[in-house]
C-alpha cells in the first residue's frame, strides 16, 4: 500500500521515532494497493477429503489472523 499525508510543523516537534502511529498514520491519501495470494500446494483438497473419508484426524496450524485462517480452512476443506 502506498499513501501520503501532508504533515504540519507542530506534528514534527521532538524525535520522529517517538511519534505514535495512531496519531501519525491517519487521514492518508491512498495512491495504490495490491494483494498477493499464496497458492495451495497441489492436491491439498483431495488429500484432506481422503483423510476425512478414512477417519484420519488432522489439524491445521497457522500463524495467520483469524479471518485469513478461516478462509484457508474453507478452501482446503478443513471446514465444511
């Protein structure tokens, strides 16, 4: 994501490292945004389907945020 905002002199007093993002990163003008989707490895969905049909228990472990993990688990067939 690329964005900018004009900053007045009052906001630049002191050390810029001490600026809090809540106060500094606001009212930005969006210039552009892009998204990247990691593709699943081949045969993930049929493999999970085979596990389920064979009665094999499996777990999905991820470091993704909740909504992303939920989408991945639906795509892979972990959640029905």
